[in-house]
């Protein structure tokens, strides 16, 4: 059974970097048949896909949402079988519940979510 | 970017009634890449339907999905008390992946 365990701080100061990790059990971040995603949810923006990382033909790839493309980085960590989210230069608008999720043929496994508040 | 518009915003029904939720895409998309999720307060979304028609593992058969052009429908045949929740559609066939704004199914 695939599970995703999220970790990271719940409070980030404005202009700083939001960093979260998602540890995978029951699957591999290097799987050729899955993409590893970050999604956030807030009352003002609803569910918003942020980006993904995936491994294919011996190479790593990333896709990012246009709304955050200049500030985001999603990276795999094969030694820990996890992937991470970094969002730079955060503002209060980035306050949300952040989820990691696996997309194999569909988005079937989600982390429990991390509430991140951007505030001084 | 594919915009998904869900309607109605809120559906007020009684247990045992039938719920019909709609999701309209801003352009033609493959039905192979349309999913429905259920979300309850404080929980992550749970996959109900993928490929517009297929139930995810463990989902009861009172949930069904259909597609016609840019219109997608989730039907809950007879509402059980645990079905009152938020429902979202999602397109996952190309980036950026997008979600609809949601339909709240509430107890009348």
C-alpha cells in the first residue's frame, strides 16, 4: 500500500522560502510509471496544482504551474525516497494547506496535508 | 490552461435522493483524463472516479461518472449520510493540471 508522509514547518515568514518534504513508502520516487506532485488548497484559490517531478528514460523532468513557475522548485531525493517542494519569496497569499500526491494513471494517493501560514 | 466549471455550487438533498453534479471543460479534453474527488473537512481529497467512468478501488457502485463532449457528470444514485461532502473534478491529461471550483452536497 502506497503512503505519503509530509513534513515541514507550519509557519513561514514573508519573503522567506517555504520548504516541505514528502516521504514515499510502497513505491519509488524513481518509478517510471508515476509522477510526484504538489498541490495546495486555500479558500481564495481552491485546489491549485503547483508542479511535479518524474523519472523517465533515465532522466528527471519537472513541470510547474505558470502561476508559481518563477518561484518553485520540486526535487527528488532518491537516497531518502522522497521529493521536496521549495517555494521562494512567499507572501501571505501563499498561505494554504499543501498536499503531495502520486499521479500514476490517476491521482490516487495523497498525503494528509500540511497547513502553512505565511506571517511575520 | 483548461478551466473546469462545476455546477451547482451547492446541492441540498436528503439521504436516499439522487445527486447529479456537473463539470464543464473550457475545451475538448480526453475523457481518459477526467477524475472526480470527494473531500471532507480536514481530510485530503479522495479519488472516486478516474477516466470519467471508472470507479477507484473501494468506491461503492452508487457513484458513477459519465461524459459527453466537454460536459462531465458525477451521479450519486442514493445518498448515504457519509456522502455529504465537497466534490471536485480534475483534468490530468496535460499541464497545468486543473481542478474545478467544487460542489458542496449538503443535507437538506
